[in-house]
C-alpha cells in the first residue's frame, strides 16, 4: 500500500494516458483527491484543455479550468508519475479484427517513462489476455524493467457512457483487478477514491477483461434480436413498438428496442471477443449473427425509405432526404462509427441525396471522417422526405406543423427511426409515417 499512501499524501502522481470521453472524466475525478497528469498525444486537444475548453463536453469548461490537472502532450512529464491509467480507444479494422495500435502505442510511451515501483492499469476494452500477453512484454522492452518485480499491472474496465449524466464514475460499481493481491489492494484503494459506489475485485486480470467485453456483447445481441423482430413484423404489417409495449407488461420482459448500433463500444467490442475465440478454434454463432443483423440495419432502413418514396409517387433518383441526427447516440457530439452513414451511403446507391441536420454533432469531425457537411436545424431546407435518426432532445418536441414546412410537395413522408413521435397524430395529419 506504499504507492497508495504516496498518492494520497501527494508524494506521487497519477497519470491518465488518453484524454477522450473516458480519460477526461477519470482524470477530473482523480484530480479532486490526488495530483494528476493528463497526457494525450494530440497537441491540439491539449492546447484546448489548457485554454479551459472541454473538447468532449463531458465535464464542462469550468471544471477543466479549475481542475489543477497538468495537461500535456510531452511524454517526458510522465516520468513524474508512479500510477498510470491507460484509457485509449480500441477500434476495429475494416476486416472487423481488433486494432490494438492505440493501446500498443500508449504502452510504448508509458514503458519509456516507467520507473521502479510503478503500477500500470489498463481501462481500454480488450479481449482476455491483452494486458498480460501483449502489453506487459512491450512495457518490459521499453523500460528495461521486469513485471512483477520492478512494476505491476492491473485492469479496470471503463464504464463511461458518453453524454450519460446519470451513470457517472461516482455512482457506478467499478471492476478492478491486479496481477497479485498486493497490486489489487493498491488499485482497489486508488479507485475507491473516485468510485464512491464501491469497487468489485475481480479474481484475475483476464476475468476483468472478459467481464467488460461481454457487457457490450450482451447488449448488442439483445438489440439484434429486437432488430430482427422489427424486420419480421414489418413483413407482417405489425407495429414493432406496439408489440414491445404489450410484451413489456410481463414482469421479466427485458426492455430493449430496435435501432442503429454504432459507436466505439457496442458495435466494436463483440469483435474483440470473437477474434480471440477464432484464435482458440471456436467460431462464434450467436455473437457474430447479432453483429450481422445490426450491421445491416442501415441498409434495411434505406430500402424502406426508397419504398416509401415509390409508394408516395416520388421519383427516387435525384430526390432529396433530410437526415436529422448524425451522431452514434443521442445528445452526444461523437460521430465515430455512426451507423447513420450506412443509411446515407445506401441511399446514394439509389441516387438519393441526403441533407444532414444536427446541432449536436461535431461537424468538423463528420467532415473529416465521412466528407459530410452538416447544417443546423435553423438552416433546414425542403426535401422529399425527412428521416429522424437520432433521439436528440432538440428533436423531441418537433410537431406535425413544424415538419410540414419542410417538404417539397403536399405528400409528407416522415421516417421516425427511434419511434419518437405519436404515430396516430402524424398519420391523422396525412403523413406517410414509418418507424423501426
């Protein structure tokens, strides 16, 4: 427990490596109790943090300015730290295999600045074995130190939910693990400083890694089931939302809904688990089946938009569709791995042009990643159909009369992907209304 005592007595510092949606709330929470170094290789991001600007919008500008965190893109400052938390993204490649490049790069940086007596904890989502089998050898090579003798490692999976102000670090249970009992004690005590609802001590690092990767896989599979039901019920001309509302009256019915599954967790993590399974000679059936269903939902929605245009007498080629919402989830500016792009790209195959409207999304990021130009709601233009893809708060109170102003002709087509609006109300107002 020497390191823990050094941290709380401010004789040692904690470094958070990676200051995105996971890293910045974590660094902020720790900074209220101990000295924190916030490192990110992105110099522009660090400049903004040093100007008091929260680029993630997770904690707010005021909190950044008052935090006392040393924000830096110069890795030399990491030599002042003894407790390291690695919180970098773990994306997938085009072929759906894990891309461990960010984790490996961050590990090399930490390794070059590692000192005897240090502890390195990983928060990035990985498959079981990555911390000990991939990261530890890199740390040893870069530092010249020996794991278990000169430094220790652990794993504590992140549970940050971007834009979720209810389930925050202070009121969730945090899983912690360490390579031995002594390390686990240090890691658990350190995280208890910020995880006020307590920590759960996993029996091993691999157990903690596995727990994280199945959390999102479970959710992914459940949503895939709802999406498949939606496809089936549409063929039966049954409203899926009404079916789920009826089924939901049973006490143990799980409340999942159909929808687009994107982002850098639910739409990614299952591939980490199935990749490891493949290495061990097992081909996943349920997990990959769920992934296929969810990955195809953009195509399914686009096809139904085209069918709607045809049913209403619109010429599909050269028609325009207003797409409201481009982020991967509601009230979040992050557009990485958004599945809305799948709808847009599929519509392009039919010659349909999309006008993307989103006041929440990071417009610069969308342009860089997808070549998409985003306009504001106040600059909304007329089109042949409107598709509401994301349940942003700013869209929730839009009315029949408001939408009616933005159609090229008297026939009004509204595709309500999330089922935000009252079906009967729009149908009675003469709309062609479709929801997932």
